[in-house]
C-alpha cells in the first residue's frame, strides 16, 4: 500500500468534533512545541509527534475525555482524488496512556473544509496499536485495511478512544493508505 498523506500536505488540527457532525474547534488545543503540531502526524518521522489535548476536565484526579474527538483534516497536494483503503499509526515517544486505539475516518470532495462540509464515513475501528499491551515507543502498529471504493479530495481523521486517561492523545504518525 502507498500513503495518501505526504509531508507538506495542508493539515489542520481538530478538537471537539464527532464523526458525522460539524467541525468543533481547529488549531488551538494542541501543544505549542513545533515538533508536536498536526504536521508531525504525516511528516514520515517517528521522532516527532502530534499531541492534542482536546476538550477535557480534571475530575477527582482523572482526566475525562482528554484527546477524544480530536484529530485532523488533510488534503492531498497531489491534486488527485484518492481511495482510502487503510490506516497505520506509530506510537509517540512517551506516555503509552496517550496511545489512540480507535478512530473514524471520513472523506469529502468539498473544496472548502470550514465551516462544515458534508463528510462520508469511510472507516470506524482500530488504529492497529495493540490495545492490551503498550507497544514500544516510536514504532508502527499493524496496518488496518478496510473496504472502500469512493475517492475523496480530503479526509478527516478523529480519535474516538485511547489507552487510558491522560491529559492528551499523541501519535508519531497517522498515515491514510491506498492500494498502489
């Protein structure tokens, strides 16, 4: 399989967003560290990572929903519409509790991604990062392959769960894949 996403593709971080719904917030709930912004999710470098705090609250010593309903949307600069058939994630450098475990992936052919284009659900399921045993840091999980025949211009990837409560979600890479 080949990646649809490439370093340099326009990517915007999201939070407070659910599949099928409008985009919540954009570019603002993630770290200000340059190597931990949305562009790091598709830069082909496991030594950088995307960290997103999302909408969370700290209650009785636990973070509630930190990192859930966060993610990004991305448009391929290749100029081609692409059929997504897989996803692969790599773990961040620390805090296994922040590993994303389940996601949704949606596509659109709208030329404007804000405020709220119509999104079509392409995949809902596992990220390929082992949900029972935290894998080594800075390593790729298992490629998740799914059936899809519709080509899209842009994709929206959202984290729906993570390993356990922490102040954010993080991943070194999140590549949307296609058959090549």
